[in-house]
C-alpha cells in the first residue's frame, strides 16, 4: 500500500503518456519533465497574454503604464493585507487589480489637474505606491508576504505548484492566466474596431462619436488584470513581456493583425528559451527571459527587412550605386550627342563622370555586367541597351529643366542642379505628365533637343 | 564597524540632543556634527586616521546626513531632468546600474563598494546612451524605448544576481540583492562619504553651468542657435543624473531612486515659476523628506528608510499639489468656479438686457 495517498494517483496530468515518453527519452524523472512542461505552459500563457495587450499599449504610447502597474500592484496587495489581515489569494488579486486601476486614474488626474508632464506623473504615482507596499510588507511579520516574488518572479514555482483543475492536474497559475487570456481575447474581439481606431487616430475616433476615454479605461483595466495575473509568474519583469515583444513586432510589420501574431510568438519563444537557459546556468528564469527578449530585439533592430539597420543601409547603398551608374550613362550619352557618333572613353574618364570613388568604380563594373556598357581594352562605350536607358534619363533631365523654367522664376544656370538630382526619380508616367503640361516641347531652356521616348 | 540598532539609537540621539541642548546649547551638538563630517571627508589630520573610528554620532545621525544630502542633490539635479521632460531617465539609469554592480563583482571578485558602484555607473550611463541611440535609429517611440531598456537591463541584473547568489554561497549574493530595495538604515560611513562627494560635485557643476542648463531646459533650439554645445550639456545632465542615482543606490535602491529625482521637483513646480527658487524648494523638499523619512524609520521598528523617504516626499507633493497658490488644485478649483459663476452672470445679464431691448 502507498503510505502517502497522493491525489496525483486519482487525478491525472494531461497528456500523461507524452511526459512519460519524454522522461524516458531524456533519462529524467517523470516529475521533472512534468514540472518543466507546467512551467513552460505557464510561461507561454503569460507571454501570450502580455504580448497581446502590449501591442496596443505600444501603439497607444502607453508602454510605461505596464511598468507603473507592475510596481503599484504591491500597494494593492499590501492594502488588502492591512484591511483584512489575511493573504487569501482572491481578495489579494482584487486588491492588486484595484491598485492598477487607481494608478491609471491617479496618473491621469495628476497629469490633468496639476499640469504635471505625463511621464513624471506616472513616476510619482508608481514609486509612491511601491514605497507604500514595501513599508507594509516589511511590517508584516510572521505572515508570508513575499517581496522577493514580486521583485524577481518565480517561474519555476508557479509551474510546479500543481492543483486539481476540472479533473486534471494543472499548475495553479493557470487558474488566473487562462481567464485573463480569455478575457483579453474577448475584449480584443468585441472592441476590435474601436481599439484599432482609437489606437491609430484618437481624434478621428472622437469625431466619429466613439468614446475614447471609455476605451482607454477599459484598456487600462484589462492591462491591470493581465499584469497582476502574469506578475505571479514573472514579477516586475512583466514589463519585459509587455513591451519587448510588441517592439519586435513593430519593427517587423505594419499590419496590426500580423503584429499581434508576431508578438505572441516572440513572447512565447522568450519565456521558453529563457527557462532552458535558466536551467542550464542555474539562474533566474524571469531575468533570462528578459535577456533573451533583449537579444531578439537587438537582432531585429539589425536585421529586420524593412526597418532594420542593415536593410536601410543596403537600400541606401543600392540607391547610391544606381545614381552613380545613371550619372555615367547620362554623361556618356551627352558626349555621344555632342560628337554625333558613338564614343569610347577610358575607364578613368567614366569614373570621373560619377564623381570617382568606390561607388563610381562599382557602378561601372555593375553596368558592364548588366550589359549597359561595352568594355574593350580599357575603353568603354555605351551598348545599345545602355543608349536607350541613357536616352530616358536625359529626357527626364531636360523635361524637368523645361518644367522648372516654365513654372518658376529661375536663372537658366540654376536649372541644371535640381534636374541632375531629379532625373533619377522621374519614371515614364511622370515624363508623360510633364510633357502634357509643357505641351509637347522640343528643346530644353538651354536649346538642346529633348530626346524622344527610347524605343 | 559598529552598527547601532535603529530604535535604540534614535532614543540615544534624542537624549543626546536634549542633553547637549541643556548643557551648552545646540552649539556643541553642531560642533560634533561638523567634526564628524570632517572626519568623514578625511579632512582631519592624517594621524587621526582610524578605519574604525569611535563615532561621535549615532548610526541614525550618519543615515540622516546621508539621506538629507542625497535628497538635496537629487532635488537639484532632478529639477533640470524634470524640466527637460526626462524624469524617467533616472529610473532607466537606476535599473541599468544593476547589471553593472553584478558584472563588477564577477569580474573583479571585489567587495569594495567603490568598484561595484563604478561598474554601476558604467552600465547606467550605457543604458542612458542606448536609450538615445534607439530613439535615433529605430522607429520605436520614447515610452516604448524607456520600457524596453529598463526591463531588459533589470532582467539582466536579476539573472546575474541570481547566478552570483547560487554560485557564491556567502553573504555577498544577499548583499547585491539589497541594492534593489536599498538598506539605508545600515548605511556605512563609506556610503555617506560617497553621497557627500557626489552631492558636492553635482552642486558645484550645477552652479558652474547654471546659466547654460537653464537655457537648455527652457529653449533647446535657442541654446543651439546661440552656439552652446547643447548635446554636450545634455550629456552632462545625463551624467549628473547618473552620478546622483548611483550614489543613492546603496541607500534607497534601484527601484526607488527615481522617485527622489522626480517627486521633489514636481512638488516644487507648484510653488514657483522661477528656476532658482524651484531648485531651492526642490532641494529643500528632498532634504526634508530625507530627514523625516530617516527619523520616522528610526522611531518605528522594522520600517525601511528608503520607502519612508519616498512616502514623505509624496506627502509633500500632495500638499503642494493641493495648497500651492496659483497652480494648486484648491486654488484653481476655487478660481474656476468663481470664473464660471462670473461668466454665467455675464451671460444672464446680457441676455436679459437684449430681451429688454427686443421688448422695447
């Protein structure tokens, strides 16, 4: 007979066989694997919920609210303890929630009535409430009010603390995290249109008759609820889960739905990788989760296709190269026009056309590869394809000069500079518009012929 | 080093104060304080040097000196940060200091507070620098950047603290954690010395570049146009903030240091429109909060000093917000009601007179 009639024998853990199999495969105890699975579940739930509301916080420029809420929650817990003298979880949760709402309201109130800048009023409210919380917690002798849990979070404990739930044995934090996730999803689905509108254009939303402040306070309440339930797991570092995944998603996309999806995935990956690193290095899972989030953010800032640093660098190098190449082509075309015959130039002459330097050298090599220039024995001349391309450029240049001359009171010698810059950006459709506007001109203000559209 | 328990030392302090007042007045007490301060700053004769001097002052007075100086410095520096709308930069610097403390310990294995705080200063400034870098190169906005840098740095700090705590099983791990909430009641002479040096340095710098900082705070573009190095001044302000925050870390900890930089200037703003006066009031509120918080925590058992200092400052903020003339809430509420009443009376009068005109 078993000396300890554990309820674990009556109430099963979900997917029991999977854990047994993994435990066997890893050579670990079944309990360790179940604990790890529970921790990962709890981490993923809090990350997903935080990421969803975090995106809206980011878009509404309210990211600091998460920071403030996570600190002032302690005051709510402390106040409930002072009043009731117990540490029953449900009143504590409600107290923390109330503290969150009070923080948001007080911040706005001080900001409005005292004309204190918003960030300062946030700073005043949350530090004061946190100080109050610390004072009460330090006075609370003999009662287990764990300041460390607030400061550092306890992912491992939250994942291990199994209790029977609806016939299954699940981590206790699930009791608050799953309702929080469901309420958040409901809020997002029901108020999707209003949220989107008020986040991107509050003034427009107000003129359409939506109550911006009702949405604001609903949002604040949901954020307070999410923060409180996730704090049990990650402590003050709930700020990391609220802001960083949303920032990463913002760097990657411009679409709201996609942003939410990316943020959730990033959040879950952070908690998962952070947990395993913490096991490996015997450190804090919540802390390493924030570090992993930081590494992911740094990667995205560098490598994001559209808004990343390398992407922007690559695009600017490409533009520089294209401009240098087009300068060479247009320069050769003008010489050809002057002499009337196809000319060969030395490579160094060509480079001078694009202002020498690395960009000019690479541009000429690139033109050769694309078949726009023909090179023979150090001499360079326009190929047929190159001549057509250059003709388009010179056409843009001279049309722009004519248009400037017609519409602005500029001296003739001030026309070339702007046109030299604009010629790279004028495509066929703008050429057509300019031509219509100028009523089919034949020559530019300097008397040179405007070449036809290349065939 | 002897550390007196907070409660009894307060009684001793009061008894000492009353006795010396009764005997030869406050003068002798002040002389003791001055002697202690000179010893603290190492200004007395080197032959008197004693690493564990018999203190003339109790632990409470030592803490009192520390917190008052810290409050004054934070009030001074915070004024400019507040006016530059950089109030929360101090918060970021404080959080970013935590990994620096841990790294300094891991790299040097040193327990000296100077080494640890140097590490803290380096990462704190790096955090502030990261913030301005991200603001420039990414599309993220100010609030998101603050939250991001703060939480990642704090996470790194927590992870390192845990690693140290788990791998060096001695009192050191717990000691690093004490930087998170602070341990003002057991402040050491070295801590007070640091605060004193930081206070004097910040005070001198603020006085020397007062005019330039004033210009920068109120009209940055004009400052640039006039040819002042606005970016350099901005960096200087950031550095001053970092020094204040780091000096205050052992006393009030990572999370609450920001409060000392934000609350006194915000309270002072209600009372005046003049910068010099605002700085004075802000420093005064900082100093008074430091003193009151320390004395309260010495008076009562198990009351942490840092949070009490912050709570005193918030109480003073609420008082200023409510009562201050012109900008205070009561004043404005009164005024707006009176103005509303006057406007309503005006409208009524004009309406009745126009009706009378129509009738006639």
